[in-house]
């Protein structure tokens, strides 16, 4: 967990170890944002210098990766990319969320920034720097009614579809290395953070110009009931993805 120079809570470093669940999504591309605050104001996320599992070791060369536009890219793509990137309140409009399966969740934190590297592992930030960069990264932290789960959902939006595609591809191949950081519950939430190094699930989907990530953990660090954790993580990932798709394809905003 890190703090900025005003003592505010920021994103925690990457989830430790285990299962990586890959979801294949729509087409992709993106802009990135990151700040925090549930009271209507935005709280700028602090730098996360220790965001990578290998942060304490010498940085390995970042693979040079290029991606082309997907064959099924919509004809209206240039006009869609000309729109402003999705805002935090569009990606995560509700504090109390009820999914289609009837499950309920509470949003306990919201963070957004235009300095996307603050919410990424070092390797992912270096990969993004190979392209034209991200625009905004926004993260929301959710928990279930029993307040057992800690699920961070992050929307990273990019200037170019190709850069979002590259990020999605690398994160799908190596989700532990190329990941976004998870949020700790803010003090006012009254929830403990998952213990450092706890097992987690990593999932992602692509939209028109963004990559949506979801990191799921049990708050007590348990490695059991992974199917239940996967269901929650996937459900919230799809919820955010639907919101982003609706905006990016011109549905609202």
C-alpha cells in the first residue's frame, strides 16, 4: 500500500501469486485514467513505485510488441476515437451495484488519474510507453454484502486501438507481470485490506478503445472457494465492460 504526500490512501501494489483467468473480449483500444474518491471529488492516486512483483530486482528488457487494427474494427472507428475517453462516473455510475444474476456489491473506493503508470506494474507501464500512451486510468474497489471480497476493476483507455490491443495481448499471456494495481479499502470503509501476497484472480476484457481489468481477492487472503471468487470477479468485470462499451459506442455520454 502506498500514500501520496498528503497522507491519503492510494493503490496497493500488485496481487501476489496464483490463478490467472483470461477472458477474451470484444475489440480493443484505449485511454487510461486514475484518481480516487466516492464523495464526488476526485482523489489523485499517488505514484506506485513498487507496483511490480520484480520492482526490487533489475528491470528486464521490455519486449517490443506491435499490434495492428483488428479485422472486425467498426467502420465508425475514427469518429469513435475522436470522442473523449470514458469518465469515472460513466464507467462506475453506482455505489450499490446489482448484477443480472441478482448478486449485489458495494463500491467502497473510486480512483482515477491521467498518469497511468501510477496504477500499473513497471512492466505494463514500460509497455504502454512503447506506443502513444494512455489517456486515463480509473479503478473502483468493490466488496460483496458479507464484505469478504476485495475486487478492483480498472478501466485503462488509450489513444490508439493498436496500443490497447498490445496491452490486452500481453496481459492475457502474462497477467501477473502485466497487471494494474489493486486498491486498498480507504479508512472510512472500515474494511481490512487483503494481506500482502494474497492469492488473486486476474481477468480482462477489451472494448473499442479501453482494456478493462479485474483483480479479485478474499479480504482474509484465503485461497479457497476460488469458483465463488471467480464468479464475483467476472461479474463485476462484465458490469464495467458493459458500461464502457455503451459509452464508447456512442450509447450515452
